[in-house]
C-alpha cells in the first residue's frame, strides 16, 4: 500500500480475476496502472474464498500466456481433450444420441501448441488468482492497492479521479469498472441493464473419484439444468479429481445443500452414472444464484466496463470467464494502440472502438447461453427428441462440428491479438 495519491494512465476498480488480468496485460505493455482491490491478498488467496473452477478456452489460454500469467498456473491446469454432451433424466443412462468433441479432430488446424493440443483447461479460480498476484508483483508499473475500497469516481472532460475510502485519490485518463455484477461505478454512471434471474442455482463442489477422467469434460443436460463434471488435476497422492457444476431448481437446491456428504455423493452418482467409479465430495460446497445481465452500453465518459460489470451469462457452456477475457484482450489492444499514437486513452473515439468491437460477441453469447438453457432445461418429450436428434446431427456433420469446436475453443470471430497468440 502507498500513503499518497497516485496519477496513472489507467485506474482499475476491482482486483478480482478480470481486474488483475487487465492490470497485468496493460502493465506488461508498459502502461502505468493502478488496480484497487477491496480484498486483502491473504483473504482472496484463501481456499474458502471461492470454490469455483473456470474453463479456460484455448484462445483465453493464449492471452494468459502472452501476458506472463500462465507460467504461474503451471501444472495446476487440467487439459480438456474431449467434451461429451448428452441429454437425459435423473437415474437413466445418457441418450445414445450425443455430441462428442475430440481435440484430435481439429489438432491439424491449430499448429504447434506448448504442451500439445487441448480444447481448453479447467483451472480452479484460486489457482488463477494466485498466478495473477504473482505476475502483478513482477510488474514495476502496476500498483496493486489492497485492501482498498473505491468510494466513487469523478469523470471530467480531461481526466477521471477515483476516490478511495481512506481518502486517497487515483487520477487517470480512464477508469475501468471490473467491480462485478453489481458494479457501483456502472450504477453511478446510470448505464441501463437488461437482466433477469433464472429459477436455478449453481451448486459447486470438488469431487474425488476412483477412475481417471482422462481429460474428458462431461455436460449432461437434465430437466433442471446442465450437470457438468469437469476434469481437474490429480492430488499429490494420485487421487483423481473433477469439478462439479450442478444446476438445480432453486427450491430443490435448498434440500440438496442440506444433504450430508454421503447422500450428496449418492445423488451425484445417480445423475452422472458410474463412468468415473465411486464418487465422493471433497471439502465444502458452494451455491450461487444464476441470472443474466447485459449492460446496454459498455462505455461512458472516461469509463469502460469489463467482465461481470458488463455481462453475466448462464454457466451452461462454461464461457463466462472467457467472454470477460476477450473484453480484456480487446480493451488492452485498443489502449496500447492508442498510447502508441499519442491519443487520449479515455477519449470517446478510443472507447467507442472498444464498444463496437465487443458488442456482437457479448450479445451473441448472451443469446446462445440463454437459448440453450431454455431449450434443455425441460422434459417435453417432443422437444427432447428434437434436441437429441440435433446433437446427433452435429456429431455426424464434420465441418459443422469443427466450427462448433472452434467456437468452444474461443477461436472464432474478430479476436484480439493476445487471443491469437500474438503480442500486444
């Protein structure tokens, strides 16, 4: 912490995964950056702080590798070699009509990748957070102010001044809101939101199981919502682990969370089957309400929204963090290019380029995830048959399946340089 005011090129409100990633990207390119983080580092890095794991698509991994973060993740990232998508009811075998992605089907299109081809990786959020803290400490132009709370920001014609709860001020041409789904800076700017709540909660836990997952990610659609079992790295003693993301109707989730560990594990086996052998839950469980949010614009005067401050989507395809990372890649590229040209980083033309770039991707993924959740979270016989036939048809149509795989890998669309594996 510092005891005086700061003047930097970019002031970032929020030191979570999005805020620190953006800070590392910009500071790694030489910009003076301040990241204001409400959490003390010891709290943020403690295991009980966040039990979730995130799917990191190949394009996102390239970004994290390019800004020097991925090397600190190291062997704690579990590669995804296959994704199996199936449909069914509780207690029955998965439909024989399914969709199977195998990375070998697109490996020839990817070129050489460090560590070999993978569609993505599953990484516990605490591991990513630890890697970001380590990288931030290596960057001399990044000031990580933690714990510190943003009281507000005055955004004038020529500069923005962010006031902290302890009285300090951070002055910059641009403030970036990475302060979460309830972003105070977004609310203060009066940016309208499109939002609704799903009648579902996400239940998250870590599983230990008898058989090796072999790098296969499973997403099994049940009438209450998707039930995902995602590969994690093994424990030091060799025991196999996976991350559970169980979407359940809110009224049922109450009872699920009250189950003891043995009964909870039996319910998992009843929904998932025996392909991983005996399953037991390891440690505590977390529960998160699910909803959709989309900011009607992602900029205001000397303000840009990134990550959950701009959009929150259903976890049905595991793309929430990846969507935020593409925000980061785009904004970092826009700002670095503007700086090289000597432009005002917080000026309207610079920020409008960021907003135009990200608008379609954000809208498209919000619509896709919402549509998939509505399509699969029901048990209508005719609709169930239609979606199963659709999965099977895509599985047999090789060109279409490769396109969908590239979408899942974050390799489609107008990608930032970092997501293409190129330097800023």
